[in-house]
C-alpha cells in the first residue's frame, strides 16, 4: 500500500515507479531482554557507582566494567527517571542485514557524490567547500570515514555552544549522492517512456528530452505543454483542499498531542494585532510575507519549534512536513513527537546512529518504503538537552561508545545519553522507547514520497520554479537540505535573506521545510528586492525569535545555489 513516487521537474505531478519491496527478516530475539539485563548482578553492583559514571574522565580511563559505555551507563540513567514507571515502553528490533545495508548505502551515496562532483566540475562549482570535499575524499580512500565523522561531530558540537546546531557537511554530501542515484534511476524510467516523445514529436525533441528535459520548454513551448498535460493525466494529483481561516486554531495548546511542558518551544505565529488566551505566541512582522500575502499553506501550518542543542533538524523537518500534510488532509492541527520521529529515523536510517546527523532524502524515502507511523508529542516529549556536552567517544573509537554526557539533565521521561536517546540492548539490535500514542486521530501510515531529480538533469532554477512552486500552490510542502552561508547564519531577527556575491559559504548544513513562495513582483513595499525570482518561505526549527516568528524569507537565488536535496512525504 505504499506508493513509491517521484515528482518530475517542471510538473506538479508524480511519476509512479512502483512499490519498492524490501525483504524483511524475522528479528532475532536477544539472549536477554532489556528488563532482564537491568536485573543482572553486574548492574546491581554498578548502581552504587553512579557518581563515577557521571564523570566522563572516569569513562575514558577505563576504570569501570568493560562495555560500560555500551550498555550500563544509559540503562542506569533510565533507572533514575521519575516518569519511567508511568510510561509504556516498547522494543524495536533491527537485524544485522538492515544495519549493513544502511551503512553501505551511506558510503555508496558519499562515493557517488564525490564522483559526480569530479565529473561535473563546472556545475559542481560552489556546491561544497573545497576543503570539506578533500577531507571526505581522503577519509574514504583511507577507510577512516567513521573516525572522520566522529571528529566532525566534536567540532560541530563546540560550534553549537555559540549558535544554532548544524549537521556536519558529510551528511549533505550523502544527501547529494542519494539524489544523484535516485535521478539515475528515474532517468532509466524516462528513457523507457521517451518513445512517446519520439513517436509523437520527432527525433529532435526526443533527443532534447533525453539530454535535458528543460530544453523542451525552450525548444518548443507548445510541445512542452503537451508533454506536461500527458504526465499530469498519467498520474493523479491530490485534490486542492478548501482553505481554512480560523485564528482560534493558532493556539498551540489546541493542537492534538500538545504537551503542557512545551519543552520543544512550540510558539503560535499570529497576524499582527491577534492574540490567543493560552500558550506561547508571537505576531508576524507587519512588513513580512505572512502579514501581506495570501500563502496557500498558512492555514495549515502548526506552531514553530526549537531543536535547541541537538542536531535533530531532519527530524524536525519531517515532523513539520507530516503535521502540515495531516492538517491539509484532515483539517485538524496535530503536534507530533520530534523526539520519537528522530529516534525512528536515526535507528533505521542513520549510518552512525550514535552521533547526530541524517541524510534527508534517504530518511524521507525510508519513512515511505517502510510504512512508518508517528506518535504525538505527549507520547515522548522533546528533550532540548540544554546541558549536553561534547561527544565522548571513549579511548578507543567504536560507534557504540558514542555518548553525549548530561543529555538527560533536567529531563524526566525515558532518556539516555545516546543521540537517539532510546535504550539499546547489549548487542545493539533491540532498542527501547516509549510506545507511540494510537487511536482514531493518530496519523496513519506514510503513503508516498517525492523527490526532485531535476537538480541533476535540468537547471536548478527550473527545479525550484517549475516543480517546487506548483507543489506549494497545491498546498504540498517540500523538505529541503542545504549548505549554509555567513549571511544565513547571521539572519537573526531580520526577515529577509537576499543573495550576495560576497556571502561566504560555511561548513555544515541544515534541513528545513519550504511552505510558501512569493514572486518578486508581489513583495510588500519596503521589503528588500531579491536577486532571484522571488522569496521562498522556510519554516525553521531554531525557535520563534529567529526571523519572522521562526519563518525565513529566502531569496530564490540563494536557495538555488545552496540546496542539496528536495523531497516530500504524504500521509494516510
């Protein structure tokens, strides 16, 4: 029941490639369950050493029982949680085959990206910092990629102490490689269908179609419109929903799943002069796009959030996507659990689930292929980990050694110092976490995903203007990953990010949700004129104090140059 789909560039339609069936094997039961492990004599002895366990130096010097960093320390922290007895916990098994496939896929993505960047040097110019690519290439050649990623995580953790948390660049490289691979798969399908263009429109158009689909529009606009009509009728598009305009629904406390603790920093964004009785709220800028323009998705946007000190941007982008699509489909506002969604993504998709960072496109695809569901914020509220320390990798680096000391300080629900904050068993094949909330109003299975193969077969401008913009007009948000620049990081409370030739690219990247677009001819008086075609409206996860209540107005030219992946999820 999963529709595996791609959206073609220049078309607000979907080419169904068919369901991607994955072989699933029976999860092997560990020799001991987590509960039995907690009752072991070894753990009983270790409980008396809690003070020592909280000292990272003791861990590094190996003064505790072997493998303590792998199992005992997180489980002891579980014992200290006051809400533990009130929660229903579940276990998720991950077989060794899945782990190997995930790791192989990540490395293949990186390899493909490096090859593409080398083969397409002109188009690749400015995609990434040269020094980042050289370091990644060297790590791949010397087979020290895991060590390199661990070092990068330490660097980015220190950077987070002075500003927003970013993902190491290698995850953007993997995302880029995943998009290249998907584009190649799509190209093979397009070649199968290209006989339609040869037979109907002749060899000249057929050749342009194969080389670069965007050339058809410039070669013969009438032919382009005919092909567009063919593709739209070939695959049905979701009907456009009726708009909803009710300011009472902007109260965060009314969203289904809202948690009164509000550790995710949920803030309602209201028109100028509008107030709500409950919950945190801010007003949009009077000169901003939300206050002056009709944005199709605005009635369906949920409260803005704050990922705080953790590198969980992909989890927040996916959650914002699901919340928005659920509102469009059901005309209800939901607050889904970023904590649960990041755990799920990291466990099943992360190349190294013991450090922060995910490939956006692979994660989105896995959500669709594996028929995942999600839970509400009340299932497992977000942990901002305000006291998180630098990653502790132990004296000898191994993936399962990675912990982030003090991640759980001040947080009472289920938690460990691992990046995913669930609890693994001794073999790290079964992971314990709170059970997702179910019921008639829970979100159904993820139905399909789309991605933009045109980043590699057409101009990047066409990829945005002819594909993303039509989707936004039909109330379909788009997840985007991109590298960051000095001006982007310095945006602060300013609403608009205008492209500049002097804007320096930085190491690292981010994932957010595109929720709107305004053409340059329609921007309000007094707003800066974009260099590109207009402004894209991006829902960020860095809190409501940034830009216009957490929404950024990004110059199309800037996004055109920095974006690395585009994808979207729909819901049941």
